[in-house]
């Protein structure tokens, strides 16, 4: 019973995060690469999960090309898992991360406060809730900034 009190809220939050990420995933098609301009910073992730960054050079029905310094790389469409454009929605994902992180911290802090006050000697103590919510918000903002570095333009099905 005690173990489920510790893991229950965290599993719930994890489920919510996964649900939100699937709900926000738009339908992308190879033709969406037309919105890219030559020279924009992109990231191409292949089906082996190898990430390649460079400047967009162009694309055809069969491949995408990008420049890395003096070299031009051509990656076949059949090998492409995802194409991302540098500069995603950092503010939006940071705010979402801060909200989710502070809520997770609040729940964790409430559990810590409850465990700390089993003898009812300090019923007004909210130190765990406040500090854990602040730490959770900070972690959420950091994760939001890292996750949003690239906005997905294309994802293979």
C-alpha cells in the first residue's frame, strides 16, 4: 500500500505527459518540407535514430539534402524518420514543462509533508510542497527548452 502511494502520482503524471505528446503530434507529410528555406538549420533523424544537423539544401521525392560545412549530405527518404526545423515553440513547451513539473513537485511535496507530520506536531508545514513545486517547475522549464529545440516538419509513418 505504501509503495503505491509513492508511485501512483508519478505514473499518473507520466501517463498525462505521454497523452499530451501524442495529442499534439500533427500529421506531417513529405510535401511539408516545401515550407523550409534553403540555409535554414534542420535536424534529420534516420531510422537508426542517428541525428544529423546542417543547413537545408533541398529535397526531392526520393531524398533530402543538407550541408555540413563544405560537405553536402543526401539522405534517402526511406531512411528518414523525422525532419526538424531549428527554433521550435520554446515558450509554449517551457510553460507546459513548468506547469507539469510544479504539479508533480506539489504532489511529491505533499507526500513528503504528510510523511513528515505523522505525529501531527506541525500541521501547518508546507515546506515540502513549496520547495518541491519550485524544483519541479525548474526541471520542467529545462526539459521544455531542450525538447523544443527543433519543431518537427516531417515524421515518417
